[in-house]
């Protein structure tokens, strides 16, 4: 097995949603393993890039809302000019939800979830795909959600949009196989990111730990470690899979 400290050396990794939360942890981990990281986020990812640079890594960031095709095209064109290829794409950008009965949701709410959490993944992947096919180490990872497997009540819109993205992973894995590109999803459990904390109190996190096989909170860094593995040569024959990272809360 390759030395984890070097196994992504000189590979170009694009991380959407890398300004905060799970995306930030993924960007930091890939950089720590030697990848040159490009962060695309609608928010300022400068602090994440600065942290990578301070640790001796290489990173750049660009503003990109994955719900906006023009911004995607501009970001990918800049990436093409700067790097020429992409080896790793991590689709981490997305929006979370509060908890309300499905009948209280509006059509506009549901469409917003789908537009960002699924169509945004599709659109960014499609735009970057020509840059990945030239790589000898093509890897695509989608940050899905355990809720798409469990059907959590009160989370309509979010659950369906994540399920759609995870379905896309399976189709794309079949079609990208001819280029030896792997395509996988990671499905985190309940993680105390700023977005999740806005909709869940400490008691909710404690209850979740209580049903897990491993009685510790899952962190963004745990998910980042899984993504780094899937992005490496060690996972070259793993594709079309959804891997849950939740301390054994959902067993399947």
C-alpha cells in the first residue's frame, strides 16, 4: 500500500463546497496527502486555502455556485487554463434542511434541494469530466447522506435530492469505467458541522451516538479520510459504491 502521506502527490483535486464543514476537511486531507487542491465554493474559501499553504501544500480557490451554469463554466475554464487536467473531483457542495412534515414543503423548496444537491453534482461533473478523462488516476466522489438510505421523517427534499445524487453515482460508474475512472459516494452520519448544528441540538447528537456501534461522534475528518482512500490508487477497483461513515449507526 502507498504511503498515505504521499499517495496523492501532484494529483489535481477539485473540491466543491470546500470553504467549510465536510468539504473543508476533505480539502485539507487531500492536500496533506500531496494533492494540489482547487476549491470551488459560493463562499470565500480563502481561509481554507491559507491553511493548506501554511502547512506546505498548494491550493487555489474560486467562487462557484453549483446551481449556476455560467459560474460553473467560468470556474472550469479557469481551472483548465491553470492546471490542464483534473485527477480527483469531490462533489461536496450542498444544502441541508430543517425538519418539517413533507406536506408543509413547497414546490420551490423541493426544486431548490434538487437543483443544488443533485443537478449541481451532475452539472459540475459534466463540465469537469473532459479534464478527468485525460488522467490516469481519475476519481469522482460524491458526498451523499445516510438519510437517503434511511428515509428520515421530516427531511423531505433533502433525502430525495441526496438519493438522486447517489443514484447518479451508480450510472456514472458504469459509463466512466471505460476510462478507468472510479465513481463512489460517501454517506456521512450526523456530523456537527455549522449547517447541521443550525437544525439540531446537542441532545440530538447524543441520541445518535447512543445507537451507534462505536460510541463516539463522527467528525468531518473521519469522512475526509474515507474520501482520501477512495481518491487513491488503493481504491482503484472500488466503484459504483455508497460507503456509510457513521460509526455503525446504520448497518446494511
